[in-house]
């Protein structure tokens, strides 16, 4: 469970660092879902975030949710020995 939390925190920290470095802005474009866009002149209309970074963040979020659900299921079934190993 600590690994999934660590992975999530590392992904968030990396994306925040990249966002601060790239000076992004939150914009609504084409009346679709809002997203972060680069604010520099050369990249003004380019969305922020490589596909691999966004996929890694979503994977870390789902891993954290599923891991917590697994712990709750094991706890309700009364299987105590598995909680330390998983």
C-alpha cells in the first residue's frame, strides 16, 4: 500500500514540477473538457502533458483506489495475515 501511495505522490510531484517549469495556463478550448495549455508564444495552443505522464498518473490513481478496495475486502473477510504482506 505504501508503494501505491509513493507512486502517486511521485507522479503528482513530477507533473507539478513540469507544469511550473513550462508556465502552463488553465484554458477552455473548443467547448470541450478544460485542460492545461502552454502559455509561451511558440506553444500557445499545445496541450500540456505527454501521454506517458498522464497515463502514469491515471494508473497510479487507479492502483491506489484498487489497492485500498482490496484491503477493505480482506479486512471484512477477516483475513488479517494478508494485510501485512500485500
